[in-house]
C-alpha cells in the first residue's frame, strides 16, 4: 500500500510540473526572433496580407488570450500546423517521435550492458592497471563533447570503412538496430562513462559490508554473492543517476540526430528553430518536457522497488 500511495503522490507532483512546462513553453517561444507570419508569406508578404494572416492565426490577441487558446488546443490534441513542413505538428510528432524514443532506449540498453561488467571489472581490480585504464577512458569520454565523438565515429566507421549507413533508418526493428547503432552508441558512450564511475564506487563500498562477508561465509557461490547482494544494493544510486542520464539523453538526441541526419524530433526541432517555425518549436518543446517528466517519474517508481524505504 505504501508503494501505491507513493506512486499516486508522484503522479500528483507531476501536475504542477506539467503546468510549469506548459507556461514556460508558451512564453519562451515568443522570445524567438522573427515573425512567423512573414515566414509563412515569404515573398508574398504585404501589409494587407500580414495583417490578415496575423488576425487569422490569433497573433493579434493579447498574450493571455493566446495562452488560453494554446491550452484549449492541447486538450484537443492539437499543437498547430508546422509553417515549414505544412502538416499538423502532432503528425510530425507521431511520425518522428518513435525514432527518437528508439535511439534513447537503445542507448540506455547499451549503457547498462556496458556499465555493469566494466564496473565490476574496475571494482574487483581496484587500483590496478585495468582499473586505471577504465577510469582514464571514462574521464576522456566525459571531457569531449558528444557531437565530436559522433563525428569521429561517423567519419571512421561510416565514411572510411563503410560499416554503417548515414542519415537513414531501418524498415523494421532489426533494421533499426543496425541503422541506428552509431547514434545510439554515441549517446551510450558518455552515459556509460558517468554510470561506471558511480557503480564502481558503489560496488567497492558494498563489497566491504558485513552481510557480504556473511553471505560468503554461508558458502554462497561468488556469482550469487555479486548479483544478489552486491549488484542490487550498489545499483540503488546508479538507477537514480540512470534516470537523470536518460533525461539528458532525450535532450542530447537533438544534437546527435543533427550530426547523423536522422529524422527524429530532435533534428526536426533544430530545423524548426532555424526556420523560425513557431508552432513546431512550441509543440516539440512541450513534447520534450513531457517526455523527460515521464522518464523521471518512472525512475522514481523503479527506485522504490530497489529501495522500499523511499515509500515510507
């Protein structure tokens, strides 16, 4: 029952967060330089046509009235029409969000698969050459921008050796595993560097506690000791950090998708900003905010299973 109450409480806490995201999205978008009406009309812009279209789009209304229209459209599932792509923003989201979600989930799975064995290796070989190399590589990955790593991987593995395609996605799940490997791996490398440092320290700390020695004294096999007693307890703080990294991965997809030319919502966001596509930027920013909030909610729920004390 405590976990149900905790989950309901976290859901209620999301309400003011989502309201804040909506307000900030609406207000910040008005700071983008340029007039969306002039973007739509382009060379056809005349004082009369600008005034007519401004009235049609409701941009002549006071800001608070425009905000009410914005909220009404959100409840209707409408985010306006893209000025550049000439389609509803929700259609852009439906077509391109799955690519971004696939990249983020793919990168997280890669990070976990890499982090656990590397962290165990570094912790069990503490202060040896292996540990020093792992920590040194992690520090290097944290020191260089993710987009630079992506460009290097693209030039070496795609351009020079022609191992992976550029700027396209697969036609099915297995195709996406291949086509989206490089961008996902680029995001995963930085996430792995952060998570490995945290999990390594957690494993070293847990290995020295009494219940681990007791488990070994009972005759449990070392593999069971490491998985049941060490890994689960060491993962508690790492899961929280993984949730934060997952949120950052969503934001990082904006740059990575642009580097690899992938038609996700991150790439679409960048193109919309440069084109001053007012409705698209507004709608995609809102989607990004909601997506990150949901990720943090799921992280807290998973954390409650690892450490039941948070539900008290």
